[in-house]
């Protein structure tokens, strides 16, 4: 992911001016990376290292979303609707 894309994601999902590591930002960054790897896997079906990395990213995002749903259900619902994820 290039620097400009990262900055755009941080700007869209941050909670305050200096926020770059909140749960929302982390989940949005992981979602973008998952989309990129999914496209890569469509073209390169036998890239098993990329497949393992994709599964690790999905698991990490799932854990972050689980944490967010436990801590603040309203922020969780808002985030999954913005990202287009299902529960």
C-alpha cells in the first residue's frame, strides 16, 4: 500500500486530529490490504504464502472487530456499515 492511500484512510477514519492508530483506523487499513491481497490471489491462485498472509490479516481484523464490539457497539456498527462488512 502506498503512502498516499494510507494517509487517505487515516484521514477518513481517525477519531481526532492526531489519531493514526485507533481501532477504526487499524481495521480500515487491514480491510484495504485484504482487498489488495484478494485481487492478487485471483490472479495467482497457487501463491500459498500470500494465501497464508491473507488468512492472518483476516484473523487480525476479526479480533480487532470483536474487541470493538465488546467495548463500544455503536462505533462497531458504524464502522462495519462504512466498510461494507458483514457481522
